[in-house]
C-alpha cells in the first residue's frame, strides 16, 4: 500500500464543501465541522471508480459482503457477536439519533423524556426536541482531565427518563470510556429501566497505541438488550458525504419499532455509500493506523501551543480529531467570534452547551494547523497588549 501523504494540501473550494464554503471569499481557516481534509484511502477511491464505471445506479440492497465485514469486525475487534438481522443500515448517524428518540416511545402519542449529557455535539440536543420529547440535561464532569458523564447527576434523574443519548468516544471531549464506567452506566439503565442510544462513530479514531474502545452493548446481554449502537465508517475514512451508517439493535422489540418508524421516511443507503463502506472496512485499517499517528502528532502540537496561549487551556484527549478548548480565563465576551475575527473558524461552544469553550477540528494538514494556531496566538497576544495587562 502506498503511504498516504497527510501533508498534501487538497483544495476543497469549489466542491460545495460545507466546511470550506462557509467562509468562501474570506480569509478564515475553517476548522469547525467534523470532516477532515485528508484524501480518502486509495482502495476506497478505486472501488468507487470501478462501481461508477459499471454505469448503472439503480436501487440497491445492502450487500451481503458489507454485513459480513461488519459482523466479522465486531467479533475481531471487540469479541462482540452480532447477527445480520440486528443490523439496520442508515444514510447517516444523526438519522439514527432521531429514530432512537421515536423508537423509544411505546406508541406515537406517548411523551417520553430523553437525557443528554452536556457538553455534547448539537444533534444530541436537537434530536429529542424535534421528536417531541422532553429533554433532560445531565452534566459532564472533569475527572483527572477526562470528561465523563456525572453518574450521580444521572442517577438523580434516572427514574424520569426513558432514553439516554450517550457518546463514546465523547464529542467534543475525546474521552474513551473505561469498562467499569460502561458497566456502571449499563447497570443504571437496568435498575431504572431506560434505553441507551450509544453513538460510537469515533471508535476507530484512537490516538494512543494502548487505547481500546469497548462497545457498550458488548458488556453483557442484559445491557445489549437496552442499547441502540450507532457506528459508521464516515469519520474514520472521510466519506461522510456518501452517507452510510449502521444501527445495531439486539432487542427485537426495539428493533421492530425502529424499523417501523423509518419506513417511508428514511431512504436506504445509496449504492456508492455501500461501495465505500465495503472498501474501507475491507482494506482501510492500515491507512487509518497511519492517520491516527498523524492525528496524534496534531493533537500533541495543539496541546503544547494552546496551553502556552494566555487564557486558554486544553486537556489531552484520547480519541477523535476534535479539541475542546477552554477559553474561560481569556476574558473574551464571545470566544468563537473573537477567533473568527482573527481568521480561524471554530465551532462555538454554546452549540455544545458551554459558551466558554470552542471546538477545533485537527483533521487537517500540519501546515494548516500551525497557521491557525499562529493566528489564535497572535490575536490573544494583541488583545492582551491592548488591555495593558495579562489575560
């Protein structure tokens, strides 16, 4: 396999890229929405070209090969046994969040309560609201530099909730939950009789060699019976625009409601999404290992630079290419607007539940990252000089 060049600058302007079009015509480096600027692996590109050359793009069933690859992958990586009937392929993971909210209702008129941890990425807040559910907020807490769900706070509201939206690895904090933490979460779900929808889309983006992802549903059959697991190849191999995700639902009653709700509303995955997913799962792991090494170096550089800037702090994170930056001591009225004015387009923390933070996407070339960090540091130093005192 040819070694990928993650330093290659691939211009995305003029490609209708959401990430880059947002600041079209402005000198602002886009580092917000979670897709990377890396070219997808050669096997993925090759498979797509071969499929396009076939020339017919009709309605497509889920390929048997994709089911086999995913089932074998779960067994190989996690010793988690899943079956084909338990897989529901979707055109996007956020779709799965919305369906989970609706499938947690026993009937169409029932009103349920959905718990979401904060901070969390925005669809966790919008999906329950748009599904007609009551939203219950559960705070995250910082534990030795790791952002984890506050189990005491969760237990205080556990009797009133029907569904918990859970994210592991966590977006935006980058935490990989440990086995004991997952067991505790599952035990609470059993004790208080609620379902967990576990978003595990970043499970392959592990930045430490010893890091290990554990699917919540793999802990025990009892926990699996209360879990909707959402996964996708989209973040890992940068194929989000092709729309291919999967829900693993081992409880037949929940799975039946989930499938019934999607009928006539949620389309099937398109054939190119299937094609890319097969190639990624079949031949993409070596490429991803090299990507994770590159992202680890990006993370380490960002940690060093951010923690030397006046008023900013950043905890180390174990997974994802997303940095959750604390600006609370920088004396900035609106951190997102401040850095945007400085030429760096970040995700505003208020969208995740904390306006004192910004989220920075490190899935870019080292040169782009350094340029963005330079702009941020220069803007903070200029602001400090103008105030005449340290931040």
